[in-house]
């Protein structure tokens, strides 16, 4: 789905044009027969990677499962091996790769040759938490995250567990303790903290196609108030086009960002003194995947960061 | 919802800018507090109609319930009174109004001052049937239509029948015989036929937000084949950007047009000799409402018809 | 899913007890690990058919794909071969089998040894049409059926087309002309008519788990009125527990029968004179599969027909 | 919806019969016209409370909004006034009322005349936490709860926020800090702890009709392990029909209890040492409302506690 989403986003991009599209099982087919919602687009046919002509290509989006391309998000080769179950096959590229959390690492991305696009959960979690940790406004212990994802996050693989009949009208947690986005989040938070951070992370799969909500339960540093958290996030993201801190007590809804590259967030008081609740929402396929990837490529190409990305959310 | 959809579509329109927004109950509020998915847009506050300054306004989209503004779709004043339950209050404007089925009445729309934007069901039905009737390829008797609509068609009014709990995971027919779109469809088909056409029309409400599928069961004129219908629709819509006849036996899915201004259609053989089945799908809020309205205003303003409308469908 | 539904229904059946459960890939597993919603039931473990001990078994429900067990619904061996793509392997049993449309063939079922349980579409279509055809109230030509099914009808096989992401929030037609339930319906209607009936049948898959709506567009025999159809169905099903003709202009909703063995139906006037619209709804997994099967077994065993089946619909 | 659910559950209850049904706006109507899924039930017409004949009534289920009947869950009259916004009008009954958390307070309920049926969130939270707190296995500080509810919890009132179009395909938090179930949960946990407990509670509304998941993040007492929590819950609920601790690492799914009176729960290790994650699921309308009410009335009447409640979950 992230590949199809790149195509959707590039359909109106004034500077990027798709010249090669590769596929594995579906090599030889027309893209419109695989994704009929894009039949109106004038696209090259799908070819096997070995048959692709890269001579006219300036940039490549890799939307392949980890293991097929390597994942370049984790800096620590050993951690990669532990979480992905095999040794990294391109460790030198791993070292070169820049982590593509745009609003946090904009300058590095601008000068990068290889960008590792963040995962959806890590994007929704790090955007609020990294600045708060850097400013030492929240404690590093007991960061508890309950996150909810739409089903597109699981891809288009034909699995019984992801059938309509198994998913509709329900919610369940999965991958408690063991989700692969955990080391990616901990890496980002640890760098911000300059010390090792261990998180509690419970992802849930809910009956929606797109959308992600991360709810973060944190302890504030001594003397810090919810208003301090709010003000710091406000000043951090003031000029940003795609990250929005909501006003007052407005609660972020996943349905208010679907189809767009926005991240909406807000901070709330907890009943337990000294604690705060932070909620962020994104479209997992856009800001959590293909949209952020286009945003990063814009930066790498010296284009305006929002080029081709000004889609408003599709509500209702 | 059609008003919010106009705002979404105009967000990226290079030539149109929103200068006045009116409201009734919500006058005085910010648009983003009524529709939080559009908080990022720089919009004027909502004002009561009586307080609106129209001095700087070149065009108006009316998205009000019938009765508040008049509906200008029905040419026959008496028919209006019969179906809408009150006399038309602007009969002279009624006469001037052009029916905005873009692909069918493009030239008239280009020169119109007042366009009556078609209903969603009528759009999805007339786009395939009008050309077939004009070419005398189908019989006028026994045109049977089973149509299915998403719930946005019912608007945002707080009604028990439209609660999530009453709608999710189900389908039901409604307004059999009595739906207000019937006279509009019959008017269009009768004009194409140059004789009175009476249709069988059964709308269904299904558990989706956006999308509309119309299934039309027709008898072909003597000697006509399904291939004749297909070829005629193909040549009719060959150069059109927004109306697409699918290849081969591909079936139109509502989800493949959601968020876009496209109408996808196809023609199928029936088991009963001499009959054909035609299926068309649109997004009821876009091609069935706000998208077609923008398309028409582009025409009226002498702009490229597709300006600001090149959104690809949001799938999944 | 029909197998699991049998287990659900038998959980409270006072006379039937499950002693053997067979499986193919999942042989050796506990039923509760395959269907966790039934972990509270005290059930035998799944065994391969070859290892099953049938010595203590009085009756068998076969919920296997056609081809694995044979399908016994079609009386004509040649028609079976044509629609199922292979010769029938138990033609002598085929001749013995009784078609299990309970309310229509109750006496035959009571004395049967082998009952072929009707398909879901055929159940929802034949319950209203068979009595009307027998009474010669509707014409046999141009019976047009637009039917909508929930996704459980497609079973639990892991197919891309049935993923949540591909199904949610949409509708599409499928199997136009070629659905395997067509010969079954035509067989039933032809027997009622005592002459060959050919139907127009367009099934649609909609984004709901359970539920089926069949909309039937018919021409009435000369002089017959909608009220005649209504009265005939009323008297036909007056004493029936599971088939209900709604009052007045009440429209059957799929969600009002989900989880139950009911079929709700009603008859409506069409705008085209001489025509009528009939709508019926069932839960495809209950009256359209496992519920009707239990109803039939009750009959075969000389028990009250409704035993263990008095579940009220689960709404909302 | 809780009233209709009582009717559904009592439809097969061997000992209870409905003799009076009251309504406010809908007095005078047939129940089946208000809830068409129950048209097959032989029920008394709805009457206004003032016209009801209670002479033949042994027990009453009150399913009215708080304020109409009083809510008897909070023992502290002042707390009631604070959370419900008005003084309690029947303080002497308040004192008499027994809190109906069946598995925890079975003996008290058996002898009660007036039972205050627990809220849905409080049921799903207290069933796992009360025994763990009583056994001093978890710390009382920093009990963090992220709960997700289906939309039936909001009732059948016609509110814009609960329209299908506003709810489908999304999730949002609501009532952070201020949900009325908070004092009820804190009352139950404080009694178990014999000291004041303050919780962090974030409810979320998700796009499903029925179902509730509560995720509880807790710190274990020194030296306690996840296995200790598991074993204690196992022995606590060993003989219970309606509360089930899942095996191994099986995750409770809301869809596996829908339509039934079950509560499924399990305990998981957290990545942060010393912490545990507890997940419980119920059907908010059954165990979270009407089912538990019937369970309690069975107890009060000296009947088997599970009478009429052995519905298996409706999956899928």
C-alpha cells in the first residue's frame, strides 16, 4: 500500500515523474490492474528489478518488506540482527543512512544521499516526545505508550488475521513487548535524552483502514506543568506546515488527518498529579510512510518541502 | 458535508479563493471548529447570510437544504411543488438555470449564469443512460435501477436513523417510489428520449461514508448487443478526464473512486437474452456534488475544466 | 465460518451434543485455538477425517468446500458438472438428497436421510418467490435480482480481495452471470413454475460481516396487485416462526436479523405500473447456512423445528 | 440500547417474563416499532411510567439516564453531587443499594433488594484489578488505564458526534480526566486497597458498535512477577462461568466476546522491569450492562446465576 500511496501523492507533484516501477510476483502487469483506483494514471508497466532500467532515474522509493531491501533505521547493526532475525547485509550503507524524521532532522536529510524513512508508530511517538525529552521536561522512566493503528499498516499480504471478517467491529492488542518499531523509538528517545530509554509499548489493531493514534502517558520533571509541555511543543512546531498542536482541550481524531501529511497532537492533564497525557494522530500511510518520504525527497532535491503534499484530509 | 468538501477541493485550486462563508446556527464560529480536519486552512469566519459582504464575490456555491435555497434542477414548476411540498419561490431563475451534468451539457454550462448542480443518484445514472437513450440503443420501458449510497448523502443532521450504531454492518432500502431524485432522473432521461420515461428506482443506504453505486437493468433495442452499448459509451467518453469506461469485465468498485471526481462504469451481459446490466460508481460528495460543482465553475469561468480537481482516489 | 456457527448454535441445543469434529490443516488443534470466541465450550479436539470415530454419531453436518464433500443441491448431474467444473462423484446419493428449504419442503425433509442445505442467496430468493410463482401471481420472464451479501459468505480463506483494507467502506458487484447459486435458484423457481425460468442475478459484496439482502424486481401477472402478492405471502407464512412478512411499508434491514434464524420480507409498489419490488433479508450464516441446517436436523430427528434456534437478532 | 438488550436476553430466559414496559417519548407505541429486530417477541405495549401497573411485577430493570432514575453506584452522596451535577434525591436508597459486580460481591447481591449495576468501564477494570489489589500484588500509585469503547455506550440519542459519518473508520479519546465512571472505579479500587486510589483514565471511542477493551498499565509490588499476577487471577476466577483468563500469551479480542456475558482477560510482561500490562474485554451492553443485570437478578431470585445467559459470542 505504501507503493500505491507514493503513486497517488506523486500524481500531482509538479517536479517528480515516475519512470520505472518494479514488482516481484506482479512483474509484467499494468499498475492499474493491480491498483484499479489508479487506472487513470499514465504509468510505466511493472518490471522485475533485474529488468529495470535505472539509467534515467534520479531517486528511488523502496517500499519493499524488510529483508528484501534492508531496513536502515537502526544504527546499531547488532540491534538490527536481534530484531530482524538476520545480519544486516549493507552495513556500510547503514552507517551513511540518515533517519528521515523530517521536522527533527531536517538539515541532515537535506544533505543525505540515503534516507531511512521512519516507521508509522515511531513518527507519531517521536514528534511529540523528542522535543520534550531534549528540553528535559519529562522523566525518562515509565514512558508508557498505548498506540492504535489502522489495518493498512499490515500491508496487502493475504493473511487470515487481516480479513474483513476478522477485523471489522473490533480491537485487539498485538506484539506486546515485541513490536519491531520498539528499538526504533527507543533509539530516537535515547539520542534525545543522551541516555538509554526503555519504553512500555502496546500497539493495537483497530477496525479502520488508515489512521494511527499514539497515547503517551508520561511523568513530568519536578516543577514542570502541563502548560509547560504545551508551550514547548507550541514553540517547537510553530512554523511547521505538517505538525499541528491543537488549541485548548481539543482532542486529536485520526479521521481528521486521513489522506493528509499532517500530524495533530495535544497535551492533557492527568488525574494523577505530576503526570500528563499526550495524544498524537497521523495517517499511517502518509506522514507515517509515503508522505514523509516525499517530504524528505523534496528536501534532498532542494524543493519546497511541502511540494505535492498539500492534500487536505478526506473527512468524512 | 458538501460545503466542507468544497473547501477541501478549493484548498489547492490555483484560481479560486474563499472570501465569504455563511452559516446559520454556527454563524460566528471558526470553520475549523466546525470541521477540525480543515483547521490548517486560512479561512474567513462563518457569518450569518444577512451579515455577509458579497461585494468582493465572483461566484457562490449554495450548499443549503432545499427550501432554504431553492432547488433549480427540475424545469417543471409544478413537478417541483409536487416533490418538494411547496411552490417554487424563484420561478424566473428556475427558467434561467442550466442543469450542470458537465459531460452532457458542457456548452450550456459554459455560458450559464446559474447552474443547478445535479444530485448524486442522477449523476451516476444519467452519465451512462443518457447517451444510450439518445442513440436509441436501449428500450425506454422497464429501466430498473438499484442504487446504493454512502451515508454522507444524508448530510450532517443529527438523526437517530443515521447513528453509527444504527448504520454500521448493514444495508436497507429506503424511499422506494418516493425519492426526490426520481423526477430529476426521469426529466433527464425523458429529454434524451424525447418522450416520457418512467423508471423503477430503489435506493439503498449502506454502511459506508462516501460512495455510490448505481446498477441499471435495461432491455436492449432489437438487434443491439452488449458490445454495442460498450462501444457507444466508449466513443462518447473517450476524451473525458472524469468519466471512465473500464476495460473488459472489470467491475467498478465504489472504493476505487472515493475522494476523486471520477465516474467509473462498465456494461455486462445479463443471463436473460436481450438484457444488459450497467454499473456506475462515483463519490457522492465529489462527482455527485462538490467536485462536479467546481468542474462547472471552472467551465463558467473559462478555466480548464479539471483545474483543482486532479485528486486521485484515496484507496485503501 | 459455517462450522463455527453450527457450534455456536448447538451450544444451547437441549438434544444435540458434539462428539466428533474433523479438520484438515488444523487437525490436532483445539477448536478454541482456531475460534477463540468458543474457548468456553467443552468440545472434542479436531481430528483428521480418516481418524474420526463415527461409531457414536447420529448425524453429520458437512461444512466443507464443494469438491471436498459433494454438493447435493443440483438435481441435474450435468448441470453440476457444468457449474462446478467436475463430474459429480456420488450421483446415487444426489438422487436421494432432499433440498433443505425448510418452509417449502418440510415434509420431504422430515423423512430424508440426506439433506442438501440451500445456499444463502437461494434461501433469501426462493422464500418469497416460490409461493408467488406457484400461485401464478408473477410472470416468469424478467425476474431481476440484485442481491447484497456480507463477507462471511466468502469463507475464511486468506484472499487479498477479502482483506479488511480491500472491503471496508465500499461495495462492488461480482460474479455477474456466473455465480454458482444461479442454477440452484433457477432449479427451485422452475420447479415451482413447472417450466424453465431464467433469472437476472447480480450479487454484490458489501462491507459487512453477516447479512444478506435480496431485492427482486418482478412483473405481476395481469390483474394482480401488490396487495395480492402481500396477502399471498402473508397467508403462506402466517404460522411460520422464522419467516416474517413485515407490516405496512416497513423495510427489511439486514441488521434486524443478524445472529438469528429469521427471514424478514416485504413487498413494495414500483413506479412502473404492473411491477413490484420484493425485499428479503437473512443472516447468511444462520438462515442462509447453519441455522437452517439445525432446523432441518430438528425435523429429521422428530424434534420441534425451532429447538435451539430461538436466538433473537443481535442489534445493534 | 440497554433496555432492548434486556429484552433480547430475556427472550430465552426460562423464569422471567416481561409484563410491563415503560417509555417516555415513545409511550403508546409497540416495542417492535421502536426496535424492529424484536418484532417477533410477544411483548406488552410501551406505557408511560405514570400509567404502568406494577401490581404484577416482581422485579424492575431501570435503564433510564441518570437523573431520571438516580444512579446508585456511588456510595458517597457528595461525590454523586460533584460528578452528576445535582444532589441525590434518594439518599436512603443509596445507602441500601448493593454494588452489582457479580463475581466480587456475589453474597451481598444475593441478599439485596436494590442492586446498582456497574458501569461498563468499571466492570472491565475492576474484575482484574480488585483481586490483584486485595492481594497487594500491585502498587496503588500510577495505575494507568487506556480504555476503548464501542459506540453503543453512548446510547441512542441523536447526536451529531455519533453519526455514522463522524465515527466510522476512526478513533478519538474523550472525557480525559472527567468521565463519570472514574469515581466508580476509584471507589471500588479504594475499597479493595483500604486506602484512597487515584487512577489515570483515558477512554477512547472507536468505530465499533459493541465491545470494550481496557488496557491497564501497573507497577507490581516488590518481588512480584507477572506469573504471580496470572496465578492469582487464575485461582480467583477458576470456577467462574463468565470470567475467563486466557491461556499463555493469547490476547483478548473484543470481537470474541460480543453478544455474550463473558469477560476475557490476560496479563503480559512489560518491557520496563517491574511493570505489567493487563487487558480485559467485554461486550459493554452485556457483561457491561444488561447481561450482568440479569445475572444479578438471577442471584437475587435464587436462580442459577447463568440462567438465560448462555449465549455464545457472535463471531464473526
